[in-house]
C-alpha cells in the first residue's frame, strides 16, 4: 500500500516540479519541507515515503515529505511555489498596530494643525459681534517668585491666565472674573497695569492688557474643566517646554528687565 501511495504522489508532484523548473530556469529550487520535530521517530510516515523515492529526485522528495507529513502545518501553494525564491530570507511579520497610547499624540497634532483655522473662525465671529477685540492677561507671582500658567483644551501651549472683556465690563472686572474662573485666584489688593499690546499674530484688531498680580489668595488648586485642562505655579527658570513665546516675552519684561514693547 505504501508503495502505491508513493508512486501516486511521486507522479503527481513530478509534473509540478517540471512546471517550476520551466518557470524559474535560473533558480535553484530547494525542498520546502520543515525539519522533523525532535521527538519524531524515523522510519514512519513521510520518512517511509522519502525512502521509496529515488535519491536523484531530491526536489520531488521534499515536496512529498511536506504533503505527507500529518504534523506539518505547511500547505502547498502553486502560485507562491512558482514565484518564490527558496534562497531568500523569510520575510518578517508585519509590525503590530500602534498602541492606543499614541492616540493623545495624534489628537495633539490634529489640534495644532487646526488652531489657525479655529482662531480665524473665532475672530470672524468676534468681528461681527464686536467692533474691536480686547482681552486681559494676568502675570500672577506668588511669594516664592513662581508664576501661574494655564493650559487650554482648544490650543496648545502654556499661557498667562486671562480672556476677553465682555460688553459692559471694565478691564478690572474682566480680570477678577478670569482669575476666578481659570485659577480659583481672588485678589486681596490692587493689580498693576503693566501695558497694553497689539496681538497682531492673532488679529490686527486684537489688543491685550497685561496686569501684574502679587496680592491674592487661592483657597484650593483649580480643577480641570472643559476649558482649562491644567494649571499651576512654575519657577521662572523651569517653565514648561511649550510655554508660548508671548508669555516668555512678558515674563522677561516684568521679571527680567527687558524693554517693554507694544506688540504681544
């Protein structure tokens, strides 16, 4: 029975080997069977078939072993066998998909890319609703010489706390409101107006009034919300890496003695 099975397999795959030799006349076609497991006993299964095949047909014997071995998980693929290079290294598996931890990085890049458009949309709305945009910023300095900075949910970087002046609101009232909303900071003394700046990088119609605040209380650190995702006091010589250029320039003016400019 084994002799009959061997002859049938041999004649069947001899024709396949002939096709392979014609398709790749310059390639050396080697055996495709996998090595036997360590505990496998010789003389049975594919080994018996291999023993019946003439030694001169080593290529066909490899194919017969691969097909007859019941423990082998290799499968015969006529297309891949006709085109694959047997001497080539096994291709590495595809890299695993990126982990979910990279999602925040992608969101941050999308947010930074959309910031210019968002600013234009906001200022278009403000242009329709207001004749001129005016905002306040506060440089809050604690007794240790640290400065208070906030990070917004809709733009990247660290900023001085502040925001727009509403209709019917004074600069002082807007300052008190913004400090309470963004930092849970409450004035205990008068704030000092440092200067008024044209914020041309945002809009040619936008102006910012900067106040220096030294007298205040903070009952508790602010909780993150939909607008302010992080806030805190930082030493001037250890600011966050992405502190904005305008913020650094104002710190240099107030604390470093740099000349005061008219542009934010």
